[in-house]
């Protein structure tokens, strides 16, 4: 019960990595405040782990701020919400840009800002983990806006670490490789697509959602008190080779 008596706000908690984080944090004693767009996902999560939830479309900045106000002051924040629109550099649309950058970057900056303000008002302390991607480090076809959003969030993580640090708030990020969420299992089921990527992973596999959740939880732990402004690759060695 490492996080007993603590609370965590998790965006994108309904599915994938966010849901894995919610279940793991609850198992370690934390109260989970889950943010997601899909009410049915939030309801099923509450049935599993309890806690509180707020249904919100994070592409709406005003709604995001209202959701954070409803969530209230928490000890931790995990920014797991994310989306992608597959468009090439030649075919990028304004709609695709707004959809990806609005959720992956702008919403994360808003939740960090509101979390930081609440923590400072409460006397400081706390920790944030943002989820980025190896796509912010390597160029993948049809990932123009996605790569920009994730690289931007890593830069923002370092600024947040510098500005929030004096208040005792640590801010870090994890950069996962391909992670086998329900959607990814379908997207990468074709060996012709998956094998060229798989051979670039020295560990010989893609990540499971639990792999990423455990890394996030480790960064939130007080055992990591001197880790601030870091980006931890959860990639099986992809970026090392």
C-alpha cells in the first residue's frame, strides 16, 4: 500500500495505459480520480477499483479546466490521454492538427497548470508524469502532428520541472515504444508491419500496458525524489540502437 492516503488524477483513464495506471495505483492504496471522455469506460473502472471519475472531452480547453476543478487537489497527476490522426507531411489537415495537438499537448499543459496551481495553494509537493512516445525521438511515417505533440510535451516537461521544482513538485515523462493496447493489437497484428519494428527492439518484444504503468508508478514514488525533468524511455532498448 505504497500510496495509501494519497490521491492521483489520471487522464485517459478509461483505456490502455491510463486504465492500467488506475488499477495499479488503486492496488497500491491511492484514491483514483479518473478523467476520460467515455462514460461507460469510467463506470466500468469505478466498478473495478472505486474512486471518483469525471467525464470530459479534453479537446475542449474550458471543459478541461472545469474537469480539473471538479477533480480537486490531488497528490499526483498522470497525463495518459492521447490520440493520433495518421496523416503524412503532404496531407496534414487543420482538423488533424487540432485533434492531435489539442489533446496530446494543450490538454496536458492545462492539466499540469491546474494541478500545479492547486498543489502550490495546498503548500506544495506532489509529482506529475506525462506520457510521451519514441515518436518524439524518431521519424515515423504519417506521424507528423503526433511526433510534434510528443516532442513538445517533453520540452514542456523540462520547463515544468524547472518552474514547479521550487515548490516541491516533480515533473517527469515516460516515452513508451509501441504498447499493446487493444487498438495497437489490431494495428500491429500484421507481421509485415510489425516485424520490421520488432527487430529494432533488443529485448525482442513490444511493451505491455503494465510495463509502462510500472515505470510511471516508480517515477511517482518518493524513492525517486531526486528525479525531476527526466524522460524515461520504456522501449526495450529501441532508442539505444
